[in-house]
C-alpha cells in the first residue's frame, strides 16, 4: 500500500535530480542502489569493447543518457544462434531474474513469447517502437497480434553478381531476374551461384525466401498448437521452391560442395575470380570482399533477391535482432526505457555504420554517411520492405530442424516427394510421434 | 593369509583356535572398515553428483515435457520409448554409431598397441616421441573437429590438393568428402582415431610396462618368434589394462558427438545416437523425449559393458588368486 | 628399464618413430597454419600460410578477445588440475581397496562408477544447472570441479584397479610378513609400483576434464568459464564469419602448457618395475 507512493517519490526525485547529475558525467555512484540492467548480447564483432561501435558501445551511451537512473551492463552470448537460444532458454526456464534485456534472433521471439519469457511491452510505448520501422521487423516482433519485442536491426539478403558474367549471359540486371535465369546463366557460362544449403538454419532462410517468393507460406496458421499446425509446403509454391533447389544442385552451379555451403563458403565461391558468377548473401559481404583479397570489386554489382516465379516480386529473406525484456527481470520498466534508447534511430545508425548491420528504422537509410559507407543502402531498404520473415511459431525449432533434415542433401530434393515428406515428418514430430 | 591362519589353527587348543578365529574376524572386520573408508569418499562423490540428475532424467523420460511449455507436461509412461524404438532414424543412428565404434576401436587398438610397443622400447628419440604421441589427445575436441573439417573441405582444405598430387592427378580436386555417407564417415573416423589413439596407447603402454620383461626374455631364449611372444606372453599379462582400455574407449566411441556435430550435423545419414539425443533435448527442448533417448543410449552402453566384462573374464574386484 | 637392444633394433625403432611423429603432428601443424593465416587467406587451400599474420594471437592475448581467453585459460588450468588431483587421490585409495582388500560392495562401487560415467551428459546438465543455481554454485570453479569428478573418478578407479590387480601380491605379503602394517605396505611397496598407473590416470583425468564442453558451457558464465566454452564465444568480423583463425590460435596456446606437463610426466609412466624388485 505504501509502495506506490514511495516509488512515485523516488521517481520524482530522480526526474528532478537526474539532469543535474547527468551534467556531472557518468562517474557518479550516489544513492547506492542504482540498478544495473544486464543486457545479453549476441557477439557482433564489437565484442564487449565499448569503443568498437557494437552493442557494447550503445550500452555505454545509453547508460550515460540514463542520467543515473540505471546502468546497462553487457553479457556476451555464444556465437551461434542456436547456442544463444540454449543459454537464454535454460536461464529463463529457471526464471532467472538476472536477464533484463536480451538480443534475440527473430525466429525465437514466438517461442519465448509463448513460454511467457518476455515481459509485455507497455502499451504506450508500442507506437514509439514501431514508428518508421520496416514491416517485416514489426511482424517478427509480434506474437498473436501484440508487440512483444523491440525491433533493433533488420537483415536481408541481396543478389550480388559479376557484371561481366551477367553481361555475357545476356541478363539485364536492372530488371528483376528469376532463379531460372540465374541457373541457366551459371550453367551456360560455367560460373557458380553461391547459396547456403548446408544442414543449418541458413538453408531454411533460403527455402523460406523461395517459397514466399512463389506466394506461399511454410506455416499456414501461426499460433496454432502442436497438433493443429498446418504447413504450406506441399503446394505449388513449395514445389516451385523445391524445383529451384533441385536445379541448383543438378546443374552443379552451386559449387562442388553444395551440401556444406554456408555463408562463408558461398562467399569463398564468389571470391574465386575464375568461376564466380552470382551470390545471395547478407550485406556483410560488402565489407568482407576486400578482406578476402577480391581483386574484381569493380566488377561486382548488386540487385534485389531473385524471383522464384517470373513476374511475382521476390520476398528476400529476413533476419536481424529484436530486443526482448526478460519476464522475470526486476526492472522491466527501466529495461523498456533502455530499449527505447538502444533502438533509437541515432543508435541504429551508429550500429549500422559500425558493424554493417542494417537498421530496422527506415529513416536511417536517408543519412548521407550511411549512403557513403554502404552504396547499396537504398536497395537494402527496398528489400527489407518486401522481406518475408520465417514462420512465426512457438515450434519454430522443430519446423526448421525438420525442414533441414528433409531437404538435405540438396541434390536429393525432389519437388514431387520432398515437400510432402517434410510435411509428414514435421506434423508427426509435433504430435510427438516421431524423432527429429 | 587365510591359509596361514588355518594352518596355524590345526595344531592349537580349541581355546586358542577360537581366539585366533576371533582375531581373524577382527582382522576381516578391520579390513572391511578400511575398505569402505578408502573407497567410500569416491563412491559418495560419484553418487552425490549424478544420482539426482540420473533419477531425474529417468523420471522425466516418462513424460511428454517441453521446457518452454511446462504446463502441458503429461504423463505418458512408455510412449516415448515406443516412439523411439519404432522410428527409422533411431535404428539408422544406432547402425551408424555401431559402425563408427567398431571401426575406430579396432583400428585404435591395433595402432595403439603398436605405438605402445614402440614407446616402450625406444631409446632415441624417446621423450620427443612419447610427448608427440600424446599431443593429439590434448587438443580440444571441438577445435580438432574444425581443423579436420577444414582440411577436407573443398575450398579451404589441403587434403584434396595433396591427394591429387600424390595420385598424379587421378584424384579429383573437387571431391566433396562430406557429400556422401561413407566418405563423411571416413573423415569422422579418421579424426576420431587421430584424436583418441593416444588414450589407448597410454593405457596400453602403462600395462606393457608392468609386464615382466624377464618372461619375454625367457620366451626369446626358448626360441619363440615375435608374434608368439606377443600373443602368448605379452598380451595375456596385460589383460586387465587391455580390458580397461577397450572398455572405456568403446563406451566413449559409442557416445561420439563433437566430430559428427561439427562435420556433418547428421546430414547424409550420419546421425549418431548422441546427436539424436541432442536434437530432442536441445533443438526441440523436449526434455521428456530427450531423456528417453538418453536412457536408451545408457542401456545399450550398459549392455556393451556387460559383454566386455564377461568376455574378458577379468574381475577387478577379485582379490585372492588370479 | 633396461634397454639391452641391439643397435640394429634401436635404429629400426628410431626410424619407425618418424612416420609416427609425422602422423601425429600434421593436423597440429595445420591448426598452427590456420591460426597464422590472415582471414582472407583461409580459403586458399594451402597447407602452409602464404603470408604469416599474427593478428589472431594478438587478438586473443592482448586484443579484443583477451578478456575472454586469458581468464578462461586460468580457469581451465585451476579446475582441471584440481579435479585431477582430487580424483587421482580418491581413486588411488578406492582402487587399492577394491584390488587388495576384501569387503562387501566392491562390485557395487565398480558398477556405479561405470554407470555414472556412461550416462549421457546432455541429459544431466539441466538438473545440475537448476540445482547449482539453487545452492549458489553456478558459475563457480567448484561448481565445475564437482561434476568433473563424476567424469574422471570412474575411469580413474577402473584404471588404477587394473594396475593394482597386476601388481604381484607377493610383494605386499612379503612386506607384511616383515612386520609392516597395511598402511606401511601401501606406502612403501605399492605406491612406487603403482606410479606408472597413477601418472597414466592423472594424465587421462586431466585431459577428460580439459576437453569437456557440455558442462563448461552450461554451468558457467563469465567468472568460471573454461577454454572450450570460451571458444564458443569467439566471434569473427561479423556474425556470419567463423572465427576459425582465432579458435585455432587459442587451441595452439592452450596446448603448450599441456605439452610441457606431458613432457614432464611421460618418464614417470614407464618408470616402473625393475626385475630385481619382483624376484628379490
């Protein structure tokens, strides 16, 4: 009964004293219990170093901007997304109160939200978090209609190509190209297309983009319980997607080791000056090409993700990071406050310049500094607006692993049987009748 | 010891006999007390750490329990086991695991024995050789798996280049080792053998060092050949060490995980039983099913142990006689 | 150890050592090579690096990853050495009792040891994690040493039991006939004979603890993290680039103290029986 007034009193003091303290810089440690918010971040090349323009730097800047109300401390998570999920899941299932903020991969949002691991977004903050944000990022941060996470940055894939190869193949890259055209070009010119078809999440990214580009969806009823899940794999869209994969594998344009190709191998294929032709990969490629010793940077162009079906606009893949607030955190209100600062357009711009990870906020792309560093910024923004997120489901882990299993290896993909087999496997697994 | 006391008791009076018997059982009791005092701490620690988790896993295997949905937990008794035992993936995984185990253990035993014999007798360069042989075992497993994967990858690896050169161009430069079941297994086994042969050779070396060389010399004097000496003198005298080496190596080989996870992730039908357990427990967060897979894996490995101990007829607990 | 080998035998053995050393070393040199390659060269398919670059070592020893790597190295050493020492001491006592003394429950101990070590660790971690969180052992070195004991004790007990079993019974009997107590017999006769077994067990236990990943990544956070777990946190220039060079550099550095350890102890493994002690 007494607490609300006490809290109000503290806040009032904080609000009046805060600005004064902020003027003194951040070397205060007055009034003992300034809460420290722990932000679990995915490694982003900036590591835990607050000067490397990664999340650690944003944490420091937002601590300074908080004016003494709280401090943000970063904690690293492992490098791979599935390890990150493991760590967070284990802690959250044990109701760890030490998790205030976390950087979540979009595909885990549904699982965490359904399990009750995310503190609800204050209703008055929803508009602020979604203002000027690309639709895909908003969609990926929602669960059952309401916003449960804060869009931070958004990733998508582009089609990178050798201008000389495209010209020799007679492709007009100023217009949308289809996968079929690329495969034919690769086959006739004896050049490679770098894709991701190893047995890992990146393969599902490709598959989802193919299906969405054909107008289909992997999951028809997001939010359904396990026994009611309906998949849209065994449809014309699914068959079209499988055909693309089959063609890439059969013609050999995917490289000699297609079944072990991840982003790195795809980039390596593209860096081989003798055989490189096309590549679908995330924008980190632009910064990584010079590091790989690529000498033909002038010959490299970029275009929107290829279409699955001629005439239907492609749906580029969607990735990125959403910020989640732990449901058992002691200070969810402060955490959302911090999230506002972290995901602000200024910080998204800083992050994009520092790590190359594209912002979720559309206004950032107009900034001249961004355009200078990333000449393809406009294309990234366009792609993000058309991007299709992967299925939103609390069972995403099962769906993804099931897809990876049935569609591996890529040269065994058969449009007539694989989509149906995948549907059967996943529905059995979800019903508890099969092993994954 | 018993025989001494018995012999002594024959000639004494009944009273002295009884006294000696009492002293004997005192001694026996003291021995028992000492035995438990010595072995107790180890026993207690082993149990204390794992009893609760193992029982917990056994209990959970009877449920349908997803970590992210604890309210939907339901008791299904043996349904999980039925699902596992009727699933094709399980039997494929068991088959692959058995294949990997057989291949690696046999190769490692032969190789390990050869290495142990060399290490035992070598003069120059003794220290270097013994250290170098043990180094693979010291490399962190995950890094070793990565290194082997990279070595045989088409783009970043040197293995294809070397093989191409060694076979004068017959071997294709773009051979995809990880594109098929048996070629992937070959690399997985190679990596596993390279990494854990030192374990085998270490145990065998220590066992070899205990074999009395006088016996070997005597056999040589009697005109036995190298192989005869090996089979009739050396190996039988190392039986206990061989059993421990083979047993533990088999148990570890059956539970292979790191190499498979990093090199193929289970694709090309190279799933092993541990990988299946991992997929259920971690990827799906299905604790119930994952625990059931673990229990089944445990039971299979227990079966292997029983077979080993019975086949070797070495009773480590037997004290008197051999 | 007598080496009354002919010069011819010695030469053959010396020659046999060469392919053995090569076979053991090639993957390690490959790792070294990967750690010295600049990241752009990782895909060039060459065994030796074309340009040697020390950036990976700089990164983990003095640069961005040093706060991740150096404490992890210290933790690994402390945790693994502690687990090894405790495990060897306890196992020596237990193995002596099992091999030499008569008391009920010996088979039970051996069986329990086996059962405990073969249960898949992946199903054990979550309960231990929850337990450790409840009693405050999460992210402590002790919280890691205790589960490691469950990994190392079983094989230590079995190995040492095997060794004690192979030591001739007559030696201890002789000592006892000479008037020594069980303890003195143990200390002055058995321990020197058991040295090869003890050092073998120590090395094996150390490496089992050294290589463990599952416990390390689940039961630690920043304070008690060991090297295998820390490797999972290494990151490349972006989240899509594998930090292969840095990981290999870390593995190379981490192997050096271990090699020194082995170099020091390898003599003890074979410093065993002389025929005189058995017969005499």
